[in-house]
């Protein structure tokens, strides 16, 4: 017998979850592109003879370009719309990914990484704005955690596939394959994505569900960066990204090297550990995004639900302090827990922007905060590379990694406290007041 609830769900439709799936696959491709260089580092070590600091500098060049790109794409996406902005971004980064196959020097890789960073800045402003457009607030953290889990899936797929491609067809083929994947995604994005009211198959029930939140506050005037910087809510996101994004970049850039240098596990052996880490991250991070939505549905305010989820995530990073003292598989669990906590934190942090800002400003705020996170991500690889070179020279690289894991473990509680002081409540406000 069909219940009234079943009829309502059927009438509501599920097109918004198709949109979420497109965002997920784009983010997956995005993170595969980013991972390739770290995964083929052992091969390139022999060809380029670079130091840890030089490798860190190449990654910092990517971060610097990515920071500028986030700021630019954030504004352009608020002006052009998500459909065009995302398409331009993925074309740019796919071409840049393929361009890696044409270089063979440290300078060449630095230029290719800059091009990749300039292209990839459209991913998160586009995806977070799309979620704000397509999902009501009670579903946004969960939807964000789903598309954001593409970062984890990309980090699972990359170590499982990239070394095999690199050893079978050469390392250049890995970059070409990643670039082609971006163009395949574009063939789905252009016909299937649009504003909800422009989708022919959209049901009235689903459109009503998407529009169930109160209307945005403020005029329809274009948003200016300097005006956004005058609000403490903007700074809450900026600080949160600056302090915690570098931790995720540290995992992506240095984990293959960590297992190789401290545990004598080269990529042919450590890929299993890396896949296990990001599998843990994928499952637990989605749970973290679901939790805040569940708490909101049972009557908790958005503020209480989000802050509870963010605080729990901050606490779950702390055990990484012991990663260098643990055995191989316990280290995998500790790093996986920290990575999952970061992604749960990140999903909720992204969602606080759409909780507080009108939709017209979401991509711009994401771009500004993302730029701050990338600046932190640009600084941390340089610091990490310099520190690891020093400890490698003294014959104790494990101690260098212990210091870096300690920094990672401390970042989230500090970020939570500052974020709370700047944004005690996640409520909409009038941007023009």
C-alpha cells in the first residue's frame, strides 16, 4: 500500500541528487589531477634530482596560482553563473593536466602546476554555489559532504591507478588520461545542469522543496570583494580555511613520501595503505556531513548542529599526534580518522557560508576563503620541505614528520575557537545593511 509520505517523496523528485553526482565526479577528477605529481615523485626523483624543498616549491607554485584562481573564479561564477563558470574551469584545468606530459624539468613542472592551479580554482566556488541553489539548508551539509567526498575518492583512485599507468605506459600517460577525463565530464555537465526552474523534468514538489528556505536578504546588486571583507562572517570563513586547508594539502603532497622515507614502503607497497586511508576518509566524512543535517531535522538549530559537528571533527584530528609512534596499520587508522575529520569539518565550514550569506555572494565568499586556504597551503609545503630536508640530513626524518603531524593535530581546535568568536550564530544577515 502506498502511503502519503511515499507519494510526497515521489512527487518531490530527485533531480537535485543528479546535480550532486555531477559535482562529485568533477571533484574526483580534480583531485586525481592533483595527486599524480606526488604519486610519480619516486620516478621523477631519479630524472630531476630535486630536493624535498624544490619539490615543495613546485607544489607551492600550484598553491599560489590556485589562490589567485579561487578569488577570480569566485567573482566570475557569481557574475556568469555556475554552469558557464564550472565549464570554463574544467576545460582550463584539463588542458593544463595534459600539458604536464610535455615537460621534463623542474621549471617545466612549475609552469605546468601554475597552469593547473589557475584552472582548478573554479571547482569549489561552483560546487558550493550549486549546492546552495539546488538544496535547502537542512540538506546542504550532507550534499556538500557527498560532492566533497570526491576528493577522497580521487585520492583512492589515484594511488590505485596512477602507478600502474606510469609503469605501463610511462608517467606522461597518467597526466593525459586525467585531462581526457575532464573533457568527458563536460559532455555530461552541459546538457544536464541548469537552474532548477529551467530543468524540463523538474517536478513542482521538488522545486517547492528546494525553495523552502526564506528568501535571500539584501538587494540584487552585484557583490564587491571589499564590501564582503567588512563583515566578520567573511573572516570566520577566511580564518577557518587558512588554518585547516594546509593540513589536507600536507596529506595529499607528503603521505606517499612519508610511507617511503619513514617506513620503507615505496609506492608499489604503500598504495594499499593510501587507498585504505582515503577509504576511511570517504565513509566517515560523509557520516560527518549527515550528522549535522540529522541534528537539524530533529529540532536542533542550524547553529547548534553545525558547531557540534565542527567541534567533533576538530577533536577527532587530535590522535594524529601519535601517528609516527604507531605501527603501519594503526598509523593508517589515525591518519584516516584525521583526514575524515578534516573533510567533515570542511563540508560544514563550506555550508556555513550559504547559512549566512545570500546566494548572490556565496561563490565570492568561497573564492576569498579558498584563496586564504591556498595561501596557507602554499606556505606549508615550503615549510615542510625545508624542515624535512633538515631532519633528513640529521638522519631522523621521522622526527620531522612528528612535528608536522603535531601542527596538523592542533590546527582545528584553534580554528574552531576563532571561527566561533567571529560567527557565534549561523543566521542570514542583510549584506547591504
